[in-house]
């Protein structure tokens, strides 16, 4: 059975490696998956594709929506 999970991903992106300037932000996703583990992996892949300059991704499934 597939459920919808709310997943938050904290992303750290370096804008300029020469002077260590970076941006930090959080992106929210609603992921349809059969388990929390699969929702976690799907959100990680989605965050990496949307933020390819990211150097750190902290993924956490926060709640079951449906």
C-alpha cells in the first residue's frame, strides 16, 4: 500500500569555494511511497536533482499525510 509522506530536506550549497560562502535552506516534499525508507531515498534523489550544487543533504521523514 502506498502512503504519502511529508519529507523535509536541509540542503547546504556552496556558492563560492574560494571563500567558503554557502547557502542553507530547507525544502519540503510530499512523497508517495510504500515505506518511510523508500520515501527517504526518493526525497534525497529529488533534492539532488533540484540542487546539484548541494554538498550536504539532511533528509528526514516528518509525518504520514495519507
